[in-house]
């Protein structure tokens, strides 16, 4: 009986995915919807997601400010984004980690308010 030599196949790690660029039409639609509702908001993009936040930290609900001061990022972001946006983001990013929340918070502060977390 002859034996046959089997060479195992090499398995390569999947390539990391780059965040999608925001769609200009979708971004314009989000801005238009926000203006129709009469809300003054800032539009932020993160990992290809288009999100709206209050136009100024002065417009945050007090609960959001308290959560952010206490480093309760989930509660703060959920309050800032609103339940609907928060749920859509969680569904679109099921593997989101706490470090991702920090990154999202930094991007909101940079894009919407021109500052970084911790600046006054």
C-alpha cells in the first residue's frame, strides 16, 4: 500500500477592512432631515456611519453631561445620539468594544465641537 503525502494549505489572516468613506448623498440627506425637524445639529461621520449630535455641548441633556463627566461612555453616547441612532450603530457594529466608544467620543468632540475630550 502506497502512502500519499498531503501538504496542508496555508491559511492567511483576513485583510483588515478600511472604514467606508461617507456617502455624500447620504450625508446631505441627514443634514436636510435634521434641518427639516427644526433641530440644530452637527453631523459626524465615524467608520462610514453618519451621525447627528446636538450643535453644542450646551444643548446636551444634563444626564449626558453627568455621564460624560463620570466616564460613563455608553450612557453618555446613547443620550447624545438618541436611542434610535444608538441602536442602529450597535446593530451595524456588533463587535464594538469600549475602546471604540472612546474613539467615537473623540471623533464627535473633534468633528462637532472642534475640541478633544477633556478640553474645556
